[in-house]
């Protein structure tokens, strides 16, 4: 069974706009101190939880996993190549 990507139904430009809006909101809501907590070590700041930064990191990991899974699930090399081209277009936008 071959995987079906969301990119087969919407254009890379549309998906790019959606991802940009969502990720921008996560970025804007992340306070500068959250980056410091992450870099210097959370154990140094008890009671301070970088929630928005955690969401941003988790979202990055989800998107990365989604891209890898979609590509690996394609059984035909032609479909895999086509999907990789679409993801590259998406990344370049």
C-alpha cells in the first residue's frame, strides 16, 4: 500500500502559508528567557518551564517525522522522487 501525502491535494505554496502562520505564532509566543532556560540548562531555573519553546521544538520534530515518513512510505521510486521534489519546493518558499 502506497502512502498518500497531503501535498497531492494542496500546492506547496498553500501548505507553506499554513506552516508559516502556525510556526510564526509559536515563535512570537516564545519569550527570550525560554531560550536562555534551554541553553543554560533547565535545572538551573527551577519552576521555570519553557512551554512555548517546548511546543516549537516538538512541532519541528513532528514536521521532520512527517516528511521522512511520507517519503519512506512511497513504494515506487517515481512517486518518492516526485514527493521529494514537492518537499524541496516547499522548503524553498
